[in-house]
C-alpha cells in the first residue's frame, strides 16, 4: 500500500491548549495507527523541507518504507484552531512530491494536503491498481491572510474516472457538490466510475457501493479532543481492509472504529490493539443487533 501526501508540522489549538511543532499530515496519522493494529508498514511518499526534524523522519521511517523528496523550502506547516468550529491556516508549503514508483505496490492512497500529488500519478496508478482518493488538498485555496478555504474544482470531477474509492468530509462534499444532496452526489460519482464513494460526518457515514446508497453510524461513545487526522485514519483503515477482500461493510466498520480512537488524541497516535478489537466487537454488535 502506497500513501502519498506531505508530512507536515502543525500547531493545533484545541481544548484551550496550544500544541506546537506537532508531526502531522496524512502519512503520519495513517502509518502510526495502521502499524499499531496490523503491524503493517505502508510505503510513504512525501515532500518535506530543510527544517523537517530528523527525529520525525526516523519515527516515520520505523513505521513505513519512507521515500522523501527534500525541498529547499520550509516544511509544509499548518495552524489549526479547533475552537468554535475549525479554522485552518497554511503558513508554509514545501512543494510537490517529485516521483512515485507505482510498481512497488498495487494499492494507492492519495491524500494531498495541498497540491503536492500530481494528477498524473493518479491516472497512471489507476491502470495498474486500486486508487483511493481523499481530494482535500485539490480543493484548498489560501488567501492573503494564509487562511485555507475549500473551493469547487472541476478537475476533480474529471479525475474521478481514475478513482476506485473516494472519501470526502462533509465540508469537501459541500465544496464539490454544487447543491446536490449527499445521496445524489454519491450516486453521481458512481456513474463516473467510482466503485465506492463515501462522505464522512460526525454522526453518519454516507456510502454508495455497487450503485446502492446506505448509511453507517459512527462510534460516538468517545471523549473528543481533536478531529484533526481522523479522516486520514478513516481513509487508511478503509483502504487497507478493503484491499484485502473488497468487503465494503467490513472496511467501513474498521475505519469507523479506528477514527473513533483518532479523535481521542492530539496528533498522530498509536492505537492499543486489544482495545481496538474490543471496540470493534462492540460496534459490530450495535450495528447488527
């Protein structure tokens, strides 16, 4: 499994506390959680700057097969304010991932934080394997105050014919949908070739698979500290489990439970394996009671 997206340095303000110089980015959230539960080491492609700490690089390298593009720019940095809603600022950007050897794997999770994953990578990956896309970075624009907004991007709709699984948040759905209901939005992505389309929200996971719409509840018996990275963990677990036997419901259950652990922590965190499977059993019982 290849995970492509930039590692970042984050400042997170949550629960009236400020956490500075936190390791961040989809690869960090993904590999720490995946390794702790499955002892799997994904392949990671990322671009970092000259100031990326060696300790963080060593940590990710111990949990993955890490390929880094080194930039002469600062590492991508975000400031996330999670009080009274969520505000996001991009302070610096390290640049694009230079190359990805697609022959190393046949499962690809593309999760750009900005524009670092070239669209050509997705097109070429689709010819040889399973492509999972979280398009958040392709929707982001940065204003003069460095604040990040989501804006409609028609290129994503054109890109969907190269995507096997699409996962978006409710904010990303709203930026992409142009007023379509969630159900209609998901159905439209399916007609364009997406096998499984998912919109995640705090209480419900909306899904279209094999042309059929259904909903999964989230696991809500949690003490939420920060929502940052929860979507990355969801996508990573869905990708890993789905790629094994293409069981959508099983992959959704694993993803929901994994993301419920992610919100209980600030920053990328390991998941206690025993607690994970206990919660998974509890969730499955609630799901099918």
